[in-house]
C-alpha cells in the first residue's frame, strides 16, 4: 500500500514537472468561435491573437517561474475553452506579483 502511494506520488510529480517544461498545446478553436459569436468579431483575428500569444510564450517560457507555469496551465486547461492569451496574461500577472514588494 505504501509502495503504491509512493509510486503515485512520484508519477504525479513527474506530470507536474513535465507540464511546466514546454508550452502546452491548446485547442483555441472553440475559444475563438465562442468569442466571435459573442461579440460578432472575426474568428481569424482571434486565431491570430492566439498564435501571437503562443509565439511570445515560446520565446519567454523559460523566464517564468515553474510554480506559476503549473498554476496557470492548470487554470487555462480547466473548465472550458483554452487560450494562449489567457495563459500569457496569467503568467505575466504572476511574474509581476513576484516582483512587487511585499506589504
């Protein structure tokens, strides 16, 4: 029983580490379709914004703190449509919060 719990813990920690190693592949199509329907905009413009955000994430990925990456990826992939723009925003806000002086 202890061995299986230990194995699960090891495997779970490896998954967390792997999530933070690379920019995740997100399906942003549903996000852009929902956005374009909600605000009557062009889905292609949304897809370009998402691609631009992904490219920026690829360039900056190693600069973000691993705990922030794990948290933000988890939030981005939970409960509905995924977005690179949301992921980038989450990471930038988390990074800014780490830099601000503690009160």
